[in-house]
């Protein structure tokens, strides 16, 4: 089987990553995208703060930094009070007797939050995977160079 593989044309053309440079570039681009998303996240938080009814209903959006270095949008109680947070807080606000236009705004904010967090998670995964891929490639190159000595 291995002898047959030696006669097969390279499969490198099937993959977009031809060496460490492209993988490193992917990681850099994912970090840049994550930073751009952070700007967007701050904008979403500012927009929610400008809507007085959100505060009055007892829920605000905040950016919360994760151990990975990413920041995610989370529903929180105003003034950092302890208690219900996250989606259960948003759901409890939606169950209140509120105007339809307010409910629509809250739905739009929740959909923005979900889309933002999804994109942030994807960027973080690409950053982590590109770093892991580079480490594995360097390890393979080290083994290869040791075998040649």
C-alpha cells in the first residue's frame, strides 16, 4: 500500500493549507475577525443600554470574557446583582406583560446575541485549531529531520 502511495500524484492540491504559512495565516485572520467582532459586541451592548425599557425590565446585555480570550454576550441583571442570568433571564423578561414592539426588540437583541456568540465561538475554534495544527506540523518536521540524521 505504501509503495503505491509513492507513485500517486501529490494530494496537496486538494487541501487549501499547503504548509505552516497558510495555517498560521488562518490563525491570524481568525484573531483579527475576533477583534472585529469584539467591536461589534460593544456596539450591541451600547445599543441595548440606550433602550431604557431593557433596564426597566431587569435585563441587560454584557460582554463576558472567557478563558479562551473570546468575549461572549450574556444577559445579566442590572448592577451586577446575583440571581438569574443568561437565557433564563431573557425568557423571564419575555414572559412579562410588555408591548409587542418591546418584545420584538428583545427578540432581535437575542437573535443578535446568538449570532454574535456563534461567530465568536467559530473564530476561537479556528484560532485554537490553527495553533494545534502548527504544533503538530512542527512536531512532524522535527521527527522527519531526526530521521534524516
